[in-house]
């Protein structure tokens, strides 16, 4: 028979209590209150004694929730009731929960932000640049409080700084020769903008990974690059030629200067010597004019005759001139010397002199015979 049938078994809510009514809720609450009397003095006084314990437990939990750990590479910005209170470094710290809010920022970690865009150069050419910005957090307080979204501000400031620098540089400087200057100028401009914003961000370095003209004009720009390379090659060849010819020309010029200096010294010395010789000759001429004049004449004739191979002599009292081929006579003397090695130089001179005297004698006899006729 079921328990809820009339006359059936026991009521599960009423224990051994019989009857058909619902369970007694007041009786259940009374039993629960009796169990809590173990902690207090019983009745309403027991409930009052439980409240301090609950408050103490909640206070302990609230105190434990206030502890937090900050790593070596982090800083913690403390806001008390929404207002800046302090910045904590690494270590174990405590702040009252629900009163202070903690913003932990990694300050030593080096972060990167990539950027790419098309922009106009100073010479009105379009260039495509891709770069990477390396930065870290220099001031955790400014990074948390001064800017709502520091990452977005960094992107916008990077785009502004890059366009400012590229707009002040020509296409060749951006693409080839001045990429490093563009990176340094962009980093400096970007840091100035971030400092004005009070962002607390420190720009470490900007790396320009790629800078090239748009794809539509790449073929034409490749031709320009090849022409520039040819220009540089020709300039280098000309410089090499210049490096080779200029020292040689300088050496030749130095040689000519030294030769001119030697010639000048020779002429000056010779002139000074001639002047001194003339002064001494003048003194001798003043002592004996006739003898000195005759000596000068003979010296002059000797100097002229030594350089002549043929002599024409005018005989006194006649209309004919005597021709003496000295070169032929010398050649005959040389051939005679070669044929007879026993003939000495003095003998050869005597022979030549005798030959000359003989010719002069014959010429003189011929002139006298013509006069007799």
C-alpha cells in the first residue's frame, strides 16, 4: 500500500506523525536553529554570534585578494578610486581590493609594429615602403593614462612621420642611396610626435625592409637603375684612368721643372764664368793689346777650323782660291793607318802637313807661271 493512501504507511515529511496534512515547515526551521546553537548561546543570540566570524572570514579573503606579484620586466600602475596613486616596481605588493585597480605593463619587452604604404616623394614619384618599428615602454604611467589606445596612436604617428620624411626626400634617396637616412629621420620624427602626445613609448629602431616603385613602373625604373650602374661604372673607369695618368703627368712636370732648374743653374754659372773670364781678359788686354788681340784671333780661328771639313784659301797676288778637302785627307790618313799599323799618329800628322804644303807649293808655282805669260 502506498504511503499517501488512506490508512497507508508513514509520512516521509512528518516522521512517525500520522495524519493526512502537509509537513510542518516551522518544525524544520526549529530543528535547523537548534543545530546552529552549537556556535552560539542559543536562539537569536546564536545568530548574532555568527556574524563577526563571517565578517572576519570576509576580511581575511579581502586582504588576501590584495596581494600581487610584479616581474622584473614589468611595472604596476596603481589607480585608487580611478585616480593615479603610484607606480610599483618588481616584487610582492599589496593594495586594497575593490579600492585600487592595478595595470601591469611590460616595460623592457621590445615590441614590433609592421607598416606598409604608398606615398609621394619630393620629386613627385610614388614609392611603396614596408618597415618595422621596434619600441618599448619608457614610462608605464604615461602609457596607461595619457592615451586611450597607445598602439593605434603609434600606428598613426608612424604613418605621419614616414610620409613627412619621404615627402622631403627624392626617389633615389628613398630607394637606394638614402634608405638609412630615411629610417633615422623617421625614427626621430616619430619619437618627437610620441613625446608630444605623452605616450610613454620609446622608439628603439626603424628598419626599412623594402622600398621600391609601384609594380606598374618597375620595368622603367629597372632601366633607370641599369643606366645609373653604367654611369657609376664609367665614372669609376674614368677615376681609375685619372689615378693612373695624373701621377705620371705630375712626375713628368717635376722632371721638366728639375731639368729647367738645372739648365738655369748651368746658364747662370756659365754666364758668371764668362763674365769673370772677360774681366781677367780685359786686364790682360790692357797690359798687352796687340798680343792679346792676336791670341784671341788665333783662338777663334782654331775653334772655327776644328768644326770645318773643307777649307778655301785665297792666295796672295792671284785670282784663284785653294781648296783643301780636310775630310778626304783625314780619311786617307785613316786608311793608311789601317794598312800599316807601324805608322804613328805623329807620322800621320806629318804626312798630312807635307801633303798640304806640297799642294800649296804647286798652286804657288802655277800662279807664278801664269803671271810670266
